[in-house]
């Protein structure tokens, strides 16, 4: 699978709030960074590993009542 296809599939799953399927596209040692400052976003920071990214997805879903 081409890199672009993997990235597009990840974001399609993430946008559909299918966190588990999105995680299936990630390396277990993923480092996902949100670059906004903490004053701009409570989610700003570095998320290392699929478990932390899962927590981020769950938090976003709860906050937006979409998951």
C-alpha cells in the first residue's frame, strides 16, 4: 500500500470517529503531536503510542459527543 493511501485511510477513519480502525493504520510506536500551545488547545502536546492516540480520540469524541 502506498504511503498516501495509508494516510488517506487513517484520516477517513479518524474523521468518521472510527478510532479503532484509524489505530490499525498506525505503527505501535506512533508519535502524534498537536502543535497548538496549551493556551490555544487543551489537547496540545505529544501523544506517544497507539494507547495514547486512542485516549486522544476518545477525549475528542466525548467532548464533541460524536463517538
